[in-house]
C-alpha cells in the first residue's frame, strides 16, 4: 500500500483511475459469491464511485490494488465488512410501504391477540438496515398494546452489515427522517435532542426492550444463530438484490422459521410469482405460511 499515493505534491487529489470492465467483473463475481447480491454491468459506474471513497481512505492508488488486497487472505479478513458496507444499499425509512403496517394492525394482530397473552407475539425483520422498519413495527405493536394491555411482543432484527446494526442499536435519527411519524406518536416514542445545530431524535428505551439485533447473512446455508419461530417475518427490499434462484432459496429458509399461519411480507418491487414456496398469497406482497 503506498502512503498518500493519490495526493500530488501540492496536496491535491489526483485519483483519476477507472474501474476497468475486467476488475468490475472480478468484483461482481466476488459480490455474488459472498453475499448473493447481483451486480450487473449497468452498476459499474455506481460501484466505481462507491469504492473510490474507500480506496482514498486506504491511501491506495488504483481499483486493482484494492481488488488484490480484498482478494488476499489478509484483506478478506480485514476488509470484507468495509467492502460490504460499500456494496450494500441500506436505504430505508420510517413507515416505508405503509400498507404493511396497516395490514399488521387491522388483520394480523387481532388474530394473534389471544395467543400473545400466553407467549409474546414474535416478529423478525430480516435485512432490517438501520432500524427504521423495526421501530415502525415496534410503534405499531406498542399502540396496539395500549388498546389490548395483555398483548405482549418481541422482535428480532438481522442484517449483514455491522454498520447498520450499530445504528439500529443506537436508535438515533436525523430529525427530518421522522417527519412522516404522526405528532402524537413522536411525542410518545421519540426523544428530541437539545442540540440546535444537529437536531436528532432518539427512540425511547422502552421500544428497545423487546428488541434483539443480530448479524445474519441470508446467503448462509443455515441460519444457525436463529433458533426461534416467528408469527411474522418482514423481508422487504432485500430480495431485490438477489437473483431468482437465491431469492427462492432464501424465502424457503425464512419460511421454515414461520409458525403455521404466520405472515411473510416482501417489498413492493419484489414478487414470488412462479416460485416453489410453501406460502399462500394473501394480497400483493403479503403471504401466509401454509
Ligand atoms: C434496502 S435495505 C432494506 C431495509 C428495510 N428492510 C426496508 O425495507 O426499508 C436492504 C438491507 O438488506 C441488507 N442485506 C443485503 N444483502 C444481505 C444478505 N445477504 N444478508 C442479510 N442482509 C442483507 C443490507 O445490508 C440492507 O441493510
């Protein structure tokens, strides 16, 4: 690794290299093999831009230098999670695709209320990103519990990125991220920072009480660190990055964790059409274990 090799004598950034088709292909193959994520040629410029930041941080001078490092034994161990954070798209929001939360409230929860007085209603967000989806679910369930005090719940959030899991654990968000949260719910579940310069909100500790966060690569052959069964699994806007074969295999693995009659939610640009899965179609993007 050359120190400051992308900075010229005047201290100016002179990194102009391009990610060649050959190097892109090598990264693309690696990404698919390690994470199951598709990286078609149209994403070459996007990957080039995202890798550039990391290459600068490491003071490297080219994409191929970074590639050689990543593909080496040492680099694989040291760099794989940083590389993953570069590659994955973690876009998420509070109340993203709100019909799912309405459906949860009006159709799913009433069915489970009686059972959830004996054992907690159990829900898993697979590919939870930085926690906005989980906390939207937590708010929905907590609101339901206000009406049905005997109802109890617990939640699991998993993701392949340690970065986003740390953010989810902190539960601190820029104030504009929660614009969509109704005022009454903001008052009940969010704490506003006093810092006028950098306005943030923090999720109240009570919402995190029943939340467990874990690292999980959905590509793993078995999910050995998940031993419980769930009433609901959310796996939204994650499958979209996988090819059809991987999608089917991930869905089949996830559905073994659903209790009979449990619900499975996918993102609105995803589909299970034509797949051999043991899930019954309820509504677009909403399924039920047979
Ligand atoms: C676009 S975000 C979706 C977040 C949230 N579910 C939502 O719909 O708002 C996709 C998430 O999937 C995660 N992811 C990508 N590949 C994964 C894999 N192989 N195993 C587990 N998580 C993965 C990413 O790290 C990212 O946080």
